[in-house]
């Protein structure tokens, strides 16, 4: 059995199918997609990629599936889905997901089009090994009873990335007990194929489930939504949109790019933004507004409204339209709160079993922030125009 | 400068006073007091002692004090207090603290009697180095503006033990960011002697403060209040009471014992309990009742009422009085929730700045549990008698 | 399957037999035998015990045996042997092994007398589970083809303790790649029962084997033979001898003591040494002589000659006979150099495959040191007398 | 003081000059130069960059310099040199160093041309802060008494990269005790400016120095010279040469490229090799020959002779000239063996104080290997031609 050394899990042993999947172009491409995209501009050690993360997810899935008592064929499909769960990502991962979704209607976990493409090695490897690409793709999309193990509230994806992101940023908040989590997962009900069964944590694991939720919340605050990473991310998204406009590049071709392709492309074709990203010469925050300052309609604005506001602010200040970026995150949510855990013999939603969930939701709400970014020298003018145009309510808070 | 290798902080460098304090009998004795007393019966790697913990607290205090801008004399007193904050512990630390408090009125952080005793080396070392033992003792007791750094909501004691206990148990939940915490502490107000100043976390650290609270809460659930450790602790406390009764040992002499002394003494003089503790042949849970099952008066019962109930249950079942242990923890509290953090330029209590605190308090309340323990073969009889005598309300929950 | 949390290996899962063995008095006693005895007086975090070490050795043995292709019965015996390999240790482990050997002829890895004693639970557990106590004991003694996995040049004992001792002292030199080592072990020849087969490392592992040797050598220099630990160890051995003389305690009873028993016994019955050990008020080095300063006959002296020299020196200086300790280690050796590794398809001894072995042997020889210890105030007088009586050659080296 | 989170050292605090240097384009470019270039194709977690490595070297230099007692001005120059020691690297670091050296005569640690270029921000920052760029450049080149701290046998560069590379590959062999090393460095002789003084390790550190040597040797064997990384490196060097030939790119411009620039350039302009590198579709080893198989003249061959042999082999087999790569490493050496350590009061070279050095040198010699690489389907033909043309001696060793 082939083994790959991993800085988080030690040795990751690969079964035969996994060893073949590793060598496909679709999987090798993940070496060139960083796990945390622009976070490395804040935490310089955070250069890990979706390649080793995918191996880690496979490793945890393999451990978890061993204890769930499913049949061999189901287990093999789950392992393949764990390996391949991120092959649908575009360059810079989540940072370009909105662009791709708006153009194609597909999120990164919809990979049917890719896995079932008989011209691709990844499809050929699956079929050669007796696996059904459609079934693998469905698992990646969270479907069927075992889908939630790959993509759900208690998925091995989350277990791996929380630990891995903590390890590589140096921030200690993501340290969940993966050893315990994969051991304590249970499949309740069903017929061995995993159909109609529910994935839960065994009795005595409310604190284990809470730790996952808490780790996610603290990592959100300190890492995933750090303002420097958000500024760089907004610049990258805007530059990518401009790149697509200017070059007429097809979105499907864009999706196949890797981080290095996009970095070079943006620098060469959208230098006003691309050179700044490459050199970390970033825009500054003109506005950094909490949810209570923002009109409800604006909180729910889509990309079109963001861009309209950007244009309006830029025109009001008299700067280039790429010099103003409006960044409105989606409403706060805590997907993990729906995970199930057995309490006193009965499976319950974590939000029913734990009083922490309400507090964490409120903390997520408090941390929600709308940002407007621009070059340092225009911060004051842009702030004034943006507050006016976005209809932000005055608060006593000092500005960013 | 002398350096000691520590498994948590790497090299701990000792200043001259600290190097002298290490060699005193009062400090060397801490080598023989385990940090987590009976927790090692659940987590076998948790054998660390208050000796290395005290060095760690000194190490963090030294870092923190460097950034607070206090005068040299104050800093020297704080460092000495950090070193010596645990010399007041009896054998098995918190496990015997109730016994000592009831007999002497002193908790472990009241060490004036010890530090000001001119016959003791520790007093002599302090005075020889121009330090005032009374002032050091006051800091250990949390007094004066810098007392909270040694003993308070944001103290370096807590920062060290959360990380150290996580490291040694192998449980990942105590990993707080000590590097950031000591860097972000500020002293607001005051005159450089630290008088009348307040210790707060600088702007931008709500999540940092929350992480401390969350770490404490999860470690409570999984480590500090693990039922096996509580059973062993209750056995140890009862055996110690019996030992004092039987041998007429003076409580002051008892307090000076170390773990190994007590372990041998209990085995030899109270073998019915002492041999079981040594061999980890522990009592089992007959009752394990949540706070809603327990009458309010019982929740607030003192040791005398606990012992009365123990006797009554034992007599009802017809077993030896040492065969029934009633363990009623104090009401749930979260001392850390009072820590101060600057938000929008204004220091706030964490409980006002973070919605998490309410959730964590509720979780603490949910985890509060009354236990009744006895030998395995009497569990059913003791459970019935105990529920009746303690007036526990029936719930749908399965028994322990 | 029961799991125990371990600070080194994470979760250690116990099979049914192992779970029963853990609860025997012989195994629980290991909670009270520290792995590194007096090393904790130098490295204060080194409080780990032979209990968790034994669990770690079991864990590695279980991984290793999975890849060796032996029959189930053999595997079960090897796992039991790994669990129980240290139950033969006396108090303070290796520190009292000489005393016990001289009185009984048995080393700690000769445990036939213990495992085959039908009155002991450990024997009963083995037999109840269909395991032969004699066969388990033989494996612990390094016999049969798989004995070397438990006690040999490439044993899992060594793999665990190097990593564990590094983790707990904080010294980074013992970090061997246990994951790779257990994966790369092979059994060459034999019939599945492991008989007449040889344990080797697979092709491509010369550096892996070297790393084990190097880790051992560096840990020897910095941890295992640190002079402070050696001084305390010599005091402990002498105090134990005196204790046996004075109290007439039977050596078999002595062997059954745990660390805390001996610490209390020595303090109470041999206070001149015992109180010093407890308080770390240690003797100092009067002589610290390299192998080239010492006559060959003296290098090979036994305990009787050491004691004769001690008496002669003490009498010459006019101090109490317990005030002079002569500490002559056995000749330097590197057991690991005999481990076998496949090179170009052929199993070779590491000493033939690696030029490093010669260098490491020379380093071990250079580090060999004879010590004479005494109270600080008699160092000069004892040094002069000892150099004369032991016939040490003058060198240009400064004295200790 | 600004702090940056680092996964190896925790918080790295930056002084004012360092904080300004971080923001220069020359330093930001290091974010895009991976520390271990092609090693990530073997150890997928090894994606760390020269950016965080440079911060780590600065961090260690700052600690070390504090204990050396040099004047403030000298210390400031040393800290700046530590920060900037790697700004001279081309894309993929050492992998393109030969190309740049042959064209410009400069190695990566000759950065006078860069630091003294008044048009560059890095020069301006140094001068604005009263630092002499020439003096900083001289330190980076190992000159003056403190040059060896930045670039020498005991330099902080090596201390950081051994620990960092171990952390990120997951291989445990590089774990040297940086805390101890920087504490134990001493400057002997000199006048406070560091002139005419020698950098040594204090008494009692032979094992400390050995650990550095051993870590380097084991990391060489397992990481730095792993054959997969060497194959990819040889492909990259050849592709880069071809790129320069084809595009006429100036070497100075080539040197300013970052990893992503080169990866895109090679794929687009030298697709036969560049696409393979990007997709990890690597050549295989046709020859893998030890030093005793290779004629002495061939061991010392330069790049011109390598290329001539490549052409001759390719022509003999009838394949494209880029389909054969000959990879002859420089003769084995152990620079660290010259480090100085105080033994018995006298500074000695480590090679005189430690018998290990001879063994490690022999191991380096044994591990020296000449490689010839080509596409998998031509391995047999290329092997035969290469052995003949390179005049390799037959051995009994199986081929790669």
C-alpha cells in the first residue's frame, strides 16, 4: 500500500483506487490550488493546498467508514468521493466560486459534468475500478445517507480543514479531536448500503460536537474572515471579472486555471489590480460596518447590486470604477448547528442539545461586516460617499 | 541566566530571584503535587506537576509584564508571585482544599502565613532580594491592580494550565493562544506601580477572550469534571477525612504532605479506600443527576449535609458508611466571563461584549451533575435509597 | 473497542485482551513507576510513567504485527507481550535493577515467575483468553523470531520511549519516524508462526535505521546520562541498599514497591539520603573522569569493587560512608547497531551498512564518564582521595 | 511592535526596520519562491516559502544577537542581513542557481548589486534607517566576524530551515534545538563591533552541534536529495535553459521571476518539459549510480560536460535531446563540520571534537548518486547507452 507523508496526519496510506486517482490530471491540479487562497497574505505559513487537504479527507473518511458497518461497495464510493470532493474548485477556490456559479449555475461540489466525462482520466479510473462516477458525484454533493459524511454538518472535510488550517496558520483555535470524531460517528437505521440511514455522533459527545462548532466560529473570526484576506479576495474577484470581460475567456476555461495561471493572467491583463495582489499592495478599508448599521435590503444584496453601488460610489468620488470595491458577505449561518448527536439515547440536532448554539449564532451575527475598500489615498472620500449611497446608519463606533 | 527545559514553552529562562526560589523546599515540594490529581486515572499521560506549571506561569508573567510598562520593583513582585502562586496547595491540590479550608479558613491562594514565616527559606530568599513577602502574598491573593494578572479572570495561571493540561492529556480543547494573550494585555489607568489600574485585553480581542472561555468550558466537560476523576476525587477526600480522624494528624501537617505521602498514608491507614485508589479499583456511579432533578437546597448543600446524606443512605442500605459517597459540586460559574476587553475604544466586561457567555453559562449549568458513588455490587440499592433521601425528581433520562 | 487517549499517539485502541490486562494490579502498578526515574530532577516535565509507555508499545506492536503476516495466535501473544514488557520493573525502574539482579539473578525482562503465577490476575487473564503465559514471557525476554520486535535492536519499546521521552523532556532529539518504522518492518523466512524468521527493515531504510541509532545516542548524551540524573540515581541506589540492610526487607517485596513507596521509605528510614532526594538537595561531582583517565580494571569494576572504593575514600577523608558515591557505568555499547536492514536486496547488519555506526560508537566511548559524588562541602577532599584511590590518570582537562 | 504569526516559531515580532523591509517588493517577492522547490512533489505539505523562512531567520538572529554583547549598530545590520539573506534567489531557488551563476558569476548570497541599487525600495529603506547596504550585503555573504551567524557553519539560516522543513514535510529528522543553539552561541575575542571575533558554541555543546550535523545528514538522505525531487529539478533546469535559449530572455529578468512566472512560462514555451512538471508526469531513473561506479573525472564534471553527455546519449538512442537528463551532484561535503565548539575551555572545530563527523562524511559519500533520467518508455535503452558513454563501472547492485 502506497503511503504519502502528511504534516497533519503523519502517514496517509492509499488504497489501490486512491493511488490511481492521485495520478490523474484533475487531482494533480489541486497541488496548484491553495486551501486558503488570500489568507496567506495575513498568515504567511498558510500555503497548504487542496491536494494534501484532499488526501487528509480521504484518510479521515477511511477511518470513519471502517466503523460504520457499510458494505464494501458503498465504502469504496465514499472513499473515492472523499478524495475527489474538491476537484470542482476553480483557481483560488471559494474566491472565484461566485463568478463560476453566476455563469454556469454550478458550485464547486457539483462535479457530475467532470466525473462523468469519459474523456477524462478521473472518469476512466473510476470506471476501470468498478465505481459509478454518478454515485461518487452524488456523494460529493451531499446526497444519499453517506453524503453527509463527505459534505454535511459532520463531514470529514470540515474535520480536516479545521485542524490543517490551524496547523498551517499557527492559530490554535481549529484543533478539534478528529481521532475521537471519526471513532464516535454512527449510522442509525438503514440497510448497509447507507440508504435511509442517519449519521450521528454517539452518546456522550455533545462537547465533541460543540468543539467543532466553536472551532469553526473562532477560525471564522480570526482567520477565514480576516479583513486583509477579505480585501485581497475582493480585489481578486474584481480583477477576475475584469479579466473575463477583457479577454473573452470562456468560464469553463477559467475554471480549469490554477492559482499560478490566474496570478500571472491578472498581473499581465489587469495590472491595476493584478500587480497589487502579487505585491500585497492592497486597498484599505474605507467602510467596515456591522449588521445593525446596514439596511436589511443591502445585507441581502446580490453581486449585481454590489457592482451598481461600486460604480455609483466611484463616480461620486471621481475615481476609476476598479478603485472601489463593495464586499457584502452572505447572512451569517452556522451549518454545523444541524449536526446530530445522541443524548439520553435519542438523536437530537445539536442546536436542540446545546445552549451554545444560540450564543455562537449571535457571535456570527456580531462579526458580520460589510466592507468598502479603495486605495489608501481615497479612503476618506470613498467612506463618505459609500456611507451615503449604501444608506448606512450612523453609530458611535469609530471607523475602521 | 539559568534556563529550564519545559515541554510546553521550550526554554524557560529564570532570573536571579526565580533561580533562588526554585531551590527552596516550598517550591521543590511542588514536584510532588500533580497538577490534575485524579485526572490521570482517566488520561494516563496527565502526570504533570505544579512544579513545571509554576515555571510556566512565571514564564508567561515575565512576558506579559514586559509590555505593561510598570516599574521594576512592581514587576519583580509580580514575577515572584507568579512563581509562588501554588505553594499553598495541599496534597493532591484542589482535591484536599475543602478539608483544609474547613479546618483553617484558608484557601490555597492565601499564603501570607507561609511567605512571611521567617523560618522558611522562601521568606528569606524574598527578603534577601529586597522583595516584600506580604506584597507577594497579596498579589497571589489577587489583590492590587496587578493581582488579576496572577489570580483573576485573565490570569497567566489559567493561560498556562489550559495549554499544559491539553498537552498532557492529549485533548486538543485547551489550546489558547498564549503568545497573543500576553502580548495583548494592557494596563489602563494607574501610576506605574500598577495601583488603581485595570487589566484589559486590547482592541480587537473579543475572539481571543472568548477562546479562553470556550477552552475552559470544553476542558471542564471533557477533562476536569470527568466522572472517573470525580469518583476518585470523592474517594480521596473521604479517605483523607477518615485519615485525619483516625490518626489525629494536625491539618497543618496534613497540608505539608505531598502526593506520595498521602497515597502511602491512605493505603496504610484507610485501606478500604486507600488500596482502591492506588489500584484504580474505583466506586461506580449509583446516581448521576442533572441540576433540574435536584432540589435547590440540595444543590447548595455544604459538606456537613453531604456527609449526613451519606450516612443516611449507607444506613438505609446497610453498608459501611465509607461505602457511599455523595458528591455535590458548587453551583456552575464562569469566572472568566468577567474579564475585560476593549471594544470600540471602551473597556467592557466580556459578558457584555460577547453573546457566547450566556450560552457557555447555560452549558455549564447543563453539565452540572450530582453524583452518588459506591462499590459496583451495591449500585442498585444505593441508587434507590439515594434518590429517595436526596429528594431527586424523576426524569425520563436513563440512569448512569 | 476501548480507547485511551495518549499524549503521544493520540487514541490508543485496546483489543479485548489488552482491555482486561490493563485492569490487573500488575499493570495498574505501572502508573506509579516513572519512565525516567530521576531524569525529572533535570527535565521537570518528564513525569511520564511506564503505564502510558506500555500502552504506546502495545499500540506500535499492533501496527507492526498487522504488516508481518503472522498467524492470529502468534499476533495475540506478541500484543500481550508488548503490553506486559515492563511489569517486571522494580521501583524507579532501571535505577533499582542492579540491586534486584544481584539478589535474585533476574533482570526486569525476566517475568516468567510473575506471569506464570496462577495467583495473579495477570496470569489468569492470559489463560482465560487462551494465551500461554510462558510464551508471552519468552517474547518479553526477546526469544523466538518475534521476540526482537518486543525486545531487540529494532523493538517497538525503543521506538516508543525515544519519541515519548523527547515529547516529555522537551528535548527534540528523540523524534524517530515511528510511522515509517512500523510500516517498513519485514519478517524474512519462517512459517507464519514467526519461528526461525528474521526481523529486518525493508530496502531503502538505511537512513531510517540510522535515525534510531542517532536519536538514541543524542538522547543518551543530553537526557539519559545527564550528570544530575546520575547523581540522584546513585544516591537512590545507595539509599535503597541501606534501606534493605536496615529493615531486612525481602528483595521480592522491595521489587513490588512503587515509586511513592520507595520515596517515603527512604525518607523515613534512610533520612540522610532520602530527605535529600525528596528535596533535590543533591550531592555534587567530586570526580568526572573520561574513559582514558580510568584504569581498564576499574572500568570493568562490579558493584562490590565500587562499594569498596567508596568505603576507602570515605575513610580517607573521614566522612560517613554514605557521603561518598562511586558511579562506574558499564562499558559503552550501541545495541541498535546490530539491527538488520535490506540493502540491494540482501539483509545486512546496520553496522555493516552504515559508516555512522563507528562514529556513534566512538562518541559513546567519549561520553562514558566515571563519577564520584559527595556533599558540596567535601568536594575537594573527596576528589583528591578518589583520584588517588581509583588510580585515575592526570589529564589536562579541568575538573568538573 | 508588529507581530506576524508563524507556524514554526509562534509569534515573530518585527522591529521597525524589519517591518519596513517586509513591505518592499524584493521581500514580498519571497512569498512566491517556495523554500523546497520540487520537494513538494514528494512531500505534498512542503509548500512553505522563503518569505516565512526569512522571518524565522530574522527571529532567531534577533534572539542570538541579544546574547552576544555586540553594539546596537552591528546588531541592527545583522538583523537586516538575516531578513534579507534570501532576496538574491531566482525562481525555484537553488534549482536555477547554476543557470544564474554561469551567466552572471553571482550566487544567491551575493546581493550587493541588489541592496545598493538606489532605485530599489529595499536600498532606500536601509539607508533611511541609517544602515549601510554594503555592510548588510557583506554579512549575507558571510563576511566579517558576524557573517557566520547569517551564512556559515552555525548560521541561523540552517537552524530555521532544518526545523521548518521537518515541520512542513512531516519528516521528524530536522528537529534541532534552536532554543538551545541561539542561547549557547558565544562571540570570542573582538571589540564589540564583532570584528576579529569568532562565533562558537559554549562549553558542553558537542552533542548540540552534532545534532545539527546529524539533522542535516538525515534530511539530505530523506528529503533534500530524494530522487523524485532531483528528477523534477533536473527537468526544471533543462526546461529553463531551453526557455532562455528560445525566448532570448535576459538572465537578470529571469532571476526576477517568481515560481508562478516560471511555471507558466515553461508550460507555455517549453511544453515538452513544462507540461510534465506542472502535472507531475516525471521522467524515470535510467541510471542511479553510486560514487564508486563513476570515473573520478565524471564526478567532477561541469554543466558543459553534463550537457555533452546528454546529447551523446540522446543521439545514441535516437530520442530528442531533451529526453535525456544527466544529473551529477557536486562532491559530498558537510559544511557544518567546521563549526566551532568549546571543549575543556578551548574552541575546537567540530570535526576535531566529534568522532561522528567522519561517519557522517562517509554516509554522505555513500549517498552521493549520479542520475540519468528519461521518459519511462526509454529507460532500458537510455540506461545502456548512458552506462557506456559515462564509463560507469559494473557493480552487483540492482539497477534503479
